[in-house]
C-alpha cells in the first residue's frame, strides 16, 4: 500500500494519462479549461441561496444558516471568516457559533432521520449503507483538531508579497479548532467489507453541484489515499459535544486531521472505495500548486497545512503608549505540534520567545501570550513566528502559487500606538 500522497500521485497521474485512472465527470479538455477557469472562482456565487442568516445581520452570506455578527465574522462571498479579535478569551476550542464557514455553494437542510451514508465501489465486497444510529452504535472516538482552509492567509500573497492570486481573499481567520466525536472511517470501511486491493476512498457531499466558469464539476468530492483514510480520519457527528450544526456538515462530516480543509467533506452522503486511483477537480486543478516553481500539471495534491501564527487582534488595533498590554495569539501547524513561538514588536528587528499556554498537540494549536509596553506613538507592526516539531519555522516569504494556497510566511500585523 502506498502511504503518501506525493509518491502515490505520480502513479495516479501516470495512470490517468494512460486512461487507467478514472476522473468521473471531467474529460481532459475540461480539466485544462478548469485550470484557466480557476481564476474565476471568486466571482462564482454557486448554488441557490436560501433563507440564511438572522434578519438583523448587516451582511449575511448567501447560504449560511447561522448568524454572522459583524464583530465576529467577515463575510466573503458564500463564506464567513472568523475575526481573530473575537477569539480572544474563547478557550482552546472554537465555539461552533464562531467557527469559520467555507461553502462552495450553500448549507443544505438535511434531516438526520432520513440521512443515509452509502459506501460503494469495486474496492468493497459489496455496497453498504449506514444511518446515523448505525454510526452512533459503533465505537466512538473523540479528538481535537483544526479544520483550516488551504487558502487561509491567501490575501497576504498580495498585501505582503505584491502577487496576484485567485480565490477567496482570506486573512488568517479560515481556521478553527473543535472537539470532534464520531466513528473512525477505518471502522466503517472494515464493516463495509474493504478489499485488500482498494487504494482510494472518495467521500462526496450532499450539497449542490459546484459550477465554475460555466462547467458543472458535480458534487464536492476529493479522493484520499486509503492509507490516510485508515489512519486518523473520522466520520464526525458531534462538534464540541453537540450534534454538528447545519453549516459544519450536519449530520455527518469527514474530519481529516492536519490536512487542507477541503479533505474534510461536509454533509457526506456517499463514499466511493476504489481499486483504481480516483480523480476529481478537487485533486487535479484545485488544491495543487501551480506557477513558475511547479511542474505544468501542478504539484502533488495538497495534504498537510503549513505553520502559521495569528494575534487575537483586528488589523489596525490601537494601543496606548507607556502602558503594558497583554498580547495574545495562537500558532498551529499541519506538520506536527508547535514547539516554539517568538514575537517581534518592532517590525521584525528584535525577537523574543513567548509563553505557550497549551501543551503542544498534533493537529491542534497552542495559545500564547506576551506583554508589550510600547513607547513610540505612531504606526507599528507586530509579528509572530512559530516552529513546529518537524523543525519548520515560518519563513519571511511564501512560495507563490496561482491559487494562493498554503501561505505560511510571517504575517506583519499593523497596529497604531497612541500617545
Ligand atoms: N460538502 C462540502 N464539504 C466541504 C466544503 C463544501 O463546500 N462542501 N468545503 C470544504 C472546504 S474548502 C473547507 S476549508 C472546509 C470548511 O469547513 P467548515 O465550513 O466547517 O469550517 O469544508 C470542506 N468541506
Ligand atoms: Mo477550503
């Protein structure tokens, strides 16, 4: 069995070129066109908006059910970004009401009593079906994990590096950490009759088809190598001790720890298990790196997220000079647990280590705090940089890619010091 997406993808790509692998619903020409159309993603509204948001929302996102108060969220098209200032004091786990929402189209209304999960494909001995009660009757597992969009931080390619990228212009709020409870995907696959020669597993959401640049890409779906599916992937039915809320995948979502958020398919309705490598637009033209530093067909499909840090502050926050302020923030990595965080309060000239408030945890984040007594009134920049257990430290620049994925450079956070 092949265990990592990088090595595996060469096999998959070769098979795809020679017509062995399947790319259901997309032909070669469409794949090429999709690449060109990727630039249109931000402009695409997608699916039908239904009654969403509270009546008093100043700017509700079409298709999101929960309220999106302006002091907690920034609405970006069909998506809602969590404001970092709203996370200050919220504890380790992000409350569901504050958790960012990334919807390709719109949150569907699904009745948990009618919901069924179908497992199918030639990687199984036969089809299998599970209802929510069936999943709840299986051994449950709980774990803390972040879900982070691969495009989190994307706007900094432009604001810090002067580069033009396509996609939702997130700052750093397309991440949240929750306590997820569910059943291991491995358990469900085993009960469904997994064949020894299965290689790929492709969950698909029950939300509307995604239409991009005039091309219907079908249901949101993305293959996972079987090795990852059998490792730490959950079919989650609870978030922070409550049934999953509508916007986060009710009644069941896939949870793929440490990987790009797109792997964690919400509102999962079926899972194909295959003896051949599988393709979807979400592992071919989307969620790979394209650009001068990458091969023409793009990098291997994205898996683990980068190292990042954020202050629990709005951009432009102000601080009184000659007073001592407590700066707080969080750092995280898809490549291991965060071991060290340093901050700079003088635009990057001097650095000091800050106190970590949580034990390092793989797939989660650490909170940190530091004191700061500014002296000079005027504009200032706060910087934070983390190092993870793999030894990776946030760099000064991120490598450009056209769709602006995996920003990981140190972010320069502008503030004002008042007299
Ligand atoms: N069915 C479905 N699953 C999906 C998506 C979607 O639009 N539809 N968006 C994906 C993306 S790109 C991300 S970043 C995460 C966001 O999860 P959240 O909305 O619960 O924060 O869900 C993923 N799963
Ligand atoms: Mo995402």
